[in-house]
C-alpha cells in the first residue's frame, strides 16, 4: 500500500509540473484538484495534459470525468 501511495504522489507531482509549465497554472491551484483523482485517473491526466493547449482543456477533462 505504501508503494502505491508513493507512486500516486509521484504521478501527481508530474501532472502538476506539466500543467504548471504548459498552462502556466499555479501549483497550489492544481494540487487540490488532483487530490481527489485515483491513480488510473492521474495516469490518464498525465498523458492528456501533454496535449492541453489552455486551462479550459484541463477544466473540460476534469468535468468529463467527474
């Protein structure tokens, strides 16, 4: 279980970095949104985030999976 939590935190951190760099979003604004996502959702978001062009893309992705 500890290993899975570590992996989830690492993926969460990677997603934050991609979104902060690509979309210029503040890490603090992102972290609370990511905390509720499961490990598979974070993996999917990490892949999708590479194609995001605006913060609206991130919002739409979250809305579609809520």
